[in-house]
């Protein structure tokens, strides 16, 4: 089966970077990970450092599951911080290539995701803030494989590279001015999404449910949790995503319509956010593209880290490679290409996310 992107495709090479700031060695102190030393070994908590991965299992309380271990670190972090910083600087480190990183939050209680939430060069008023819930059982991590479902109704499956907030709870009715009290740290998230024709999330009719964002393996997170005290401003981070070396997403989180404090207030007004829950901040859709069998994808967010995953499709479907450039694309080149030539108003947005 072969699908074609209406309007064609585009992309950028690995070196064609629109947003880039060089990383300063040693600028990050505490990045929490879960890892295995062997494929069948115990999943242990650790710290990702410039020297490698440091095992911190002797310094923290072990939970019944790796998720609970990480939640315990989040809840007790203020007391643990001095010893963790010491371990980051002086603890025995194993080269990162000799361990297998796991998702830092293997089964978060909740994953809330923003609908849209980026300006994407639009000249308009901000859209109302809204969110949907993504299946926590869809979480995978570094080195894992995104598996496209053996389901032929969706037209395509696309990537969305996003910053995710790692919450510290219980947090309820948190005002925007107090957002820092509810955010423990940050990680990266790929919001893998099934699409109807164009870039509308499947299923879009008769009533939108966005179940197409909750297939198994459709929530990669990692490679670590960067603690909030290591990130000066979450609304000034560079987000990049590569597909087989082709740069697709490349944007700064300062383009959010509703910034991090507003996201925290909105989410905690609706529900209690507990430690280890996630809020994905939305994506800039200008770099959307299809995922397909055999590809390697990488997501990187400044001050957090970089994560690589594979893609597998049992049905071996094929779509044109590159950035989606259809009539509902927000990519600037696509917008120019599809601009009405007779002065007519542009087609309304599909509301895609």
C-alpha cells in the first residue's frame, strides 16, 4: 500500500538547523534515568552525567515497581538532592553505551496532552486552551520500537515532538503564579498520531476521540527527567526531531500560545495531578511527517537530552518521505504554495493536532 501526501513533501538535512544553541559541558547536574545493565537485569534508578550513568539505587528507596521508585525520588527530592548531586559529581559511572536506558516514567498515572498550542506563524488570536488524555500504557523509551498497528483505517501515522512537564503532586487548583511548585522536571515525548486524510487526528468523525494517539507504543518518553532547577525557562528550549537523519521538527518552545504556567493552572483546575504524571505541551506542526517501517527517529530537547527509536510496520506500508506539505499544513512553504491565487479566503483549519 502506498500513500501520497497531497501537496508533496519537504525536509531539511541534519546540518540545516534553524534553531541551535551549543551545549555547555557540565551545565546540567541532575538528570534522572531508569536503566538496565543487562537485557534481563533489574531496572535501576540512576543519573545521566557527562561521565556516563551513575547507579543511585543505594541512595534512594526502592518502590514495588520502577515507576514507584521514580515517583518516590520525585516526592523525596528535596532531601535527596545533596546526595544525588554528590553522586553525579563523584559516583562510579558506567559508559552510557554499556547500559540500556528505559523510559524514566514507565507507567505514569496520567498523560495530558495539549491540543495544538503553538502559533506556527499564524496572525490571529490565541485559540482556547484544551487538552486530551493519552494512554499511559503506550509509553516506551530509548532504543525501543514504535510499532504501527495492523489497522488500515487511518491514512497515515505521524510524529509530533513535544516538551513534557513531569509533575510533582498532589497538585490541585494551582495558580499560574505558583506553577513551579507543581513541576518537578521535564522530559521529551513523541506524540505518535494516527491520521485521517490530511493531518486530522483519527478518528475525527462522527465525534472526535483522538484514540488514534493511544495505540500501543505511541508515547515514547525519555531519555531522562531533567529536574526543574536545571532548566531556567521551559519556554525557551529548542526542540528538534530527525527521521533517518532528515531534520523535521525544529522550533523553540517560546512559540507556545499558552505557556507553561497556564498549562499547569488549567490541568490542575480540572483534575489532581500526582507525582510522575505528565503534561505534554503540544507541538509546532510545521515539521509533521509520516513514520514508516525501518526508519530511525531521534528527538532532542535542549537541556534534557536526545533519544533514538526504531519504527516497525508489520504491513510494510509506504508514504512519501519528508515534511507533510498538504493544503492543511502549517509549514510556511506549504502555506505559500497553497495560498489562494484569486484573493479568496484560505480554507478553514481542520483543527488537527
